């Protein structure tokens, strides 16, 4: 159902790789709600991905940007304001990657070059994106910036590896930059802590099938899907949440506040 929640709003959506991506679903839903946006992803991801299809479907332009490269990000911000004809109202940072995870390195056996790269892509990139927007004064007042995160930032999940540390950093950046963006530009900054979701990034986590089934059984409302995450993100882009900022918001069917569920206990009786 569409409510025209984002009519007249302009934005940037990072991270739509394929139709499973949370960013892909978000782009489709933003479009349905009347928002317009530029799609962006790392140049290498574009060659593999199907982003052109999404651009066509949503009437959007694509501006490639590696989220670890300031020149790319500054160019993206300038181009977006040109393409959309004005300042930006919403930004989705939906970016994550760990080379340690990809190469099967245990948390106790990290390659620090991999750690460094993963941190730059997954965590520092959020600061980079915001600094670029802030310095260019590219956000409209009461704009909204959202990044996606996972509860391994608060609690340990052995196979989430160095992404846990990257997410903790990401969430801290949301609070720290959120202060300045709020004070100086009246822009809100939040992270959404999403349930495990079967995407390229999600499926890369070792033991993902066990992980997602366990979360499903632990969550009173069941796991949140990518589409439900998109819907929640829209509320944060809308004018209905203007005073929500510097928060890490759990979108997980209640998982994060559940000690144990009946279904999980039944495995042990
Ligand atoms: N899937 C899950 O279980 C889950 C759960 C909680 C949070 N998240 C988070 O959601 C976000 C989106 O991931 P997803 O699950 O939709 O997977 P996805 O693989 O579809 O998206 C990850 C995106 O990051 C992009 N990316 C990687 N390196 C980049 C770079 N240098 N510059 C720009 N973009 C780059 C990829 O191209 C891809 O589009 C990530 O932050 C992820 O950690 C995912």
C-alpha cells in the first residue's frame, strides 16, 4: 500500500546489488511512496549487479561511487543535487563487506589488511558519506540519514567475525555525527538493526542458515524481511519521525529483547 509519504523528497540510495538487497527493496518502496533518488554502488559491483534494471523501473539515474573514496563521494553529492535539482532529503547507507569473512579467516586469526579494508568499506564509509554531505551543505533541513546494522554490535555472535566490530563503529558514528548534523543542519541520523536477511552479504556469514532459523524461532514476531526493513526505513525518511535521531533502532521481531522462546526451549526438554 502506498501513502505518498515521500512525495517531493529527493535522496541517494547506496548498496542495491540485486533484487535481494535491502537497498533494492527500499528503492522500490521509496519510488512507490513518491520519492526520487540517485542510485549508487561501487563501480565493480555495478558490473556484476543488475542495478540498471532497478534504475529503469524507478526512473532513476546511477552515479557510481566507491564509498571508501572521497573524490567519488564528493562527485556523487554534487551530481545528485544537479540531477534532482536541489538539496537532498534522505540517504540510505546499505553497505557492508568483510574480507576476513569472505576468506574464511577466524576472528582469532585475522589478516589486518583485510580488517582494515572491511572497516573502511563497512564503517568509516558512513562517516565519509556524511562528511561529504555536511561540507557541501547538501542536506535539506529535517532530512534523514539511515545506515543498516546488526545486533552483533552489542552481543557476540561468533561467526559474525570482524563485522561485529565494524557495526559497533558504524553505530557510534551515527551518534557522533548525528549530534553535529542535528545541531548545525537539523538533519537526523539513525541506524536500523535488522534481522538476519538472505542477501549476498547475509549469506556470506558462515552458518547463516542456522543463524536465520534460530533468530526466527527466538523472535516473537518472526524475522523482519528485507521488504519490512524497507518499510521501516521509509518511516524514518518521512516527516512523521522528525525528532528521532542518534538512535540505533532494532527491527528484528523482538529478538533483541527476548531471553529465550518456548520454541527454542523445546529443543532442550
Ligand atoms: N543481510 C543481513 O542479514 C543483514 C542484517 C543486518 C544488517 N545488514 C546490513 O544491511 C546492509 C545491506 O546489506 P544486504 O544484506 O542488503 O546485502 P547486499 O550484499 O545486497 O548489499 C551490500 C552492498 O554493499 C555494497 N558495497 C560493498 N563495497 C562497497 C564499496 N566499496 N562502495 C560502495 N558500496 C559497496 C555492495 O556492492 C552491495 O550492494 C549492510 O550494511 C549489511 O551489513 C544485513
